[in-house]
C-alpha cells in the first residue's frame, strides 16, 4: 500500500511540474512574437489559475487547478491538472478496468489544449494520466490538428513522438499511432480530426517506473516539439479565408470532444469541475 501511495505522489508531482513548464514556455512565446500587425497591437497573455475542489462526500474528493490563458498568440489555451478520488457510479463501473470488483478509484493527470489565434499555427492537444482502481495504469498521448497541414510540422511532431516511444519499446510508436488515428476520427463526418500523433491507454507493463518514465517522455516531447512549431509560424500573415477555415476546423474539434472524447465523459461522470472539463472547447467556432 505504501508503494502505491508513493507512486501516486510521484505521478501527481510530475503532472504539476509539467504544467508549470508548459505554462512558462507558452507565456514566453506570448512575449516574443514579432510579426503580424493585429497580434502586435495586443498585450501578451498570462495564465490565470483557478483552484477547484470536488464536493466532499462518501464518493468524492480531490480537485485540481485550471490554468487558462487568452493571449495574442494563443487565443485560448488551457493547461489543467487534477487529482481526484472516490467511487464510480453504478452505470460507469463496467467501462473502467478493475471498477466492477471495487468501485473505488484514484486518478491524476494533466490536460493541455491550445487554440492559437493564427490559422497558420495548428491546434494541439496533450493529456497524460495515472488511474488506480483494483488495477493501475497510465494513459494519454498528444495530437496535432492543423488548419493548413504543413508536411514539415507533421514530420517533426511524429518524429519526436517516435523517438520518445522507441526509447521504451520499438512497438509503441506504430501501435499508439494507429490507436490515435482510429481514436481521433469523426465517423459522422468520415474524416480524421487532424494529422494524428500517439494515443495509449491501460498501459501497465508490470514495471511502474518504466511506464511512468514513458508517460513523462511523452509530455516532454509534446512541450518541446509543439512550442517549436508555434514559434515557426506565429509571425506569418493569414487571410480571411484561412481564418474562416480555422473556425470550421474548431467546429469539428467541438463535435469530437462533446460526442466521442473519453476524457470529457470521464470528467463529467466523476463529478469533476465542468469548466475545467470543457476548457478544451475553442473560444469561437463556426459551422456551415
């Protein structure tokens, strides 16, 4: 029992450390943009952090911190961490490994969703988490959703994730890339959400340290690579058509997150903070 509690503390501290690192990098980007006139007239953004707690009760506890920035490079970006525990509802237990035997759970993780102002900069998402029921495992991943797909960006993003995966298991990247492609797909649109990345769940190899280190490496890879892509394109001009296409792409993002996303469903089913759960939604979107 003490070992599991120590592992929980290590995972939680890492998610909070990664949150601080990503917020620092994104705020630095806000202060270094130097190009597009409409952006330069705006003030650099800064993250506002809001603590929240689950309502105390027999089946609930824990909470998190929601960090939101509305800036000139990032029209809206959220970097949230949470650690919650309690008891799954009866109708949710059958969908969670180990919860049918005992509905008690503990979960900690980080979630990042970036909606840039410029349509030249891709939307991005990253989430990693550790969950404990009668079983314990890691899950997460990162993916890129460009409005204007650029081969160099896609190649760099996937290469970095492959390096992170290969350092732990050569089979991870092809397996988790395929999983990502299948997961981030809108069947009612018959289209992928973006250009993919990696997605994994129920990762429990029997070596907790290795699984934790892999999860850590995915977060670091995302932070470094995505920030490079943002800096590459944030000073480029865009057209009205580009902006309209961005709003439509954001609409697709909304559809996926409200209809299909596991994280959204998990948060709502465990009485998480609604604003934190829905921080992934863009500030403005469009449909035709």
